[in-house]
C-alpha cells in the first residue's frame, strides 16, 4: 500500500482524465463518475505504481489478487443503481477501492475478503481513509445473515454459479451484480439479477469481463 496519502493537484488532474475516459467508454451515471473523481485510487496501490493508478488497467495487490480495472468498477457500480443509505454487501474486498467508491456514493458497505493477509492490509488502510466501510474476514458464499437483508449485492470475483444464499439475503426489489463464468472457461459475463417483489428473479446479461475466481472457504494466507 502507498504510505503517502497526499492527494495533489496532479493526482486530481489524472483522476479527472480517468473520469473523462470512463465517459467515452459508456459510463453515464454522474453519481458513479463523481465517486471515481473523489476516491484517490493511488493510495490503494503500492507507491511505485502511483504513476499508473489512473490508467484504466487492473493491478496486482498481493496474495495473487488484483484491484479491478476502473472501467470494471464503474460498470458494476453503475449497474447497481446505488442510492444514498442503501445497504450493500460486497464479496471480495481486495484493495478496498470498489468498497470506497460505493461508500463515496453514500452506501453503507459491508465487504468480505477470504484472504487473511489481504484482509488485514486493507483493513489497516481503510482505517486511515474517510470512507465508511465495514470489512470482515469471511467466505462470501455464506453471505452475512446478521447484516442481511441487503439492498444490493456485488460480487467482484468470477463465480461458477449464482450463490443461492446471497439471493436469499437480497431484499425484494434488490439488485445483485455478479460476473458468472462463461461456457468457454476463459472469462465471465456480467449478470444483473433483480429480485422482484414477488420473489422471482429477473436476469440481464452484459458484456464479457475477466476476474480472479470466487473460491470457497477462507484462504490459507
Ligand atoms: N473489489 C476488489 C477487487 C478484488 S479481486 C477491489 O476493489 O480491489 C477479488 C477478491 O475476491 C480477491 O481479493 C479474492 O481473494 C476475493 N475472493 C474470492 N473468493 C472469495 C470469497 N468466496 N469470499 C470472499 N472473498 C473472495
């Protein structure tokens, strides 16, 4: 993690350019773009990568995991249709960046991570930042019954199937955004699942993405 929390005019300028780039790539929700403009992505990366923090690329963050590409973060967030005060459950805290983008939009974020080292590293970072995110070392497949039901659920790892328990913990009219492994086993297709008032599910499919896998149980390190 970057121990330098300075957010200079230069960082802010690079972030503005990233926002402009995301607009050209089809992100239209102004609240999402405002949150991307607010959250200093460079503090989520090792300091040697600061120069690259505002390019639209994914990055290694240790424990074999990655911080998602800004476009992917913006795309998933836009599909969630976040309103202030919503309770959001995130699977895959990773660097904490996605969780902070959601918090910057006024969501109450509960985020879980299965890798111990990454969990601790990110929890230390989040304590120093002004975004209110609750993080836990847990297996996302279990959801989080004591915080449920959720207005929104976001999965930031590639899932083989839709986790049943997480559908149960979604409120009526709630939305889940989840990348599901595609048939050829190379990447994922983005699904938005809406739990209608009568409990039935509406499913919409969006383009192809590439995520690290959603794995069962807690990680070894
Ligand atoms: N949202 C993150 C992206 C992290 S990559 C960010 O903004 O940086 C996906 C993360 O999901 C990895 O850290 C991985 O360890 C975690 N993960 C995978 N399967 C999981 C599970 N079952 N429960 C919780 N976390 C999981």
